[in-house]
């Protein structure tokens, strides 16, 4: 299944992946592992539970309402990202750049922010 990750403002495709039994989580993780810059990506409402987003470039991304529970944001760049009403419970943000990120209404229970 073809899944496209688009820019939140322009609709430009930042990354796409066409794979059998593909999911948004698989697409995002593949992009991140490949070093794709997903700044300003529209990932609102995405189910990314337990995603490995280590070193992700998500500056200004819209993650509002996303399920990110148990995810890893180790050393990720999430400056100015929107996590409004997202579930980031039990996620790890060690070393992540969270400057200006919006966590209003997010479930942060058990989330660990170290070295931010």
C-alpha cells in the first residue's frame, strides 16, 4: 500500500513508501532510518505507537492527536512540533531538542525527558 507523508502547509510529498501491508508507522520509521528530513510533516492523528524515532528530523511537524505511546525520540529534533492532545505516555525524549514544542493537552504520563 502506498503511503505518503506530506508537508502540513504545502501538501508537498516529503516521503512515500509503497510496500505490501504497509502502515504509517512503517513508513515514518523507514524515512527516519534513511535520514529523510520530515520537518513540517503532517502526522496528525497517526498511529505511531512504539515508533523508533531516534535522530528524527521532525522540526515543526504536526503530531497533534497522534498515538506515540512508548515511542523513542532519542536525540530527535522536534523543535516547534505540535503534540497537542497526542498520547506520548511512556515515551523517551532523552537528548531531544524540544524547544518550542507544544504539549498542550498531551498525555505525558510516564514520559521521560532527559537532557533536554
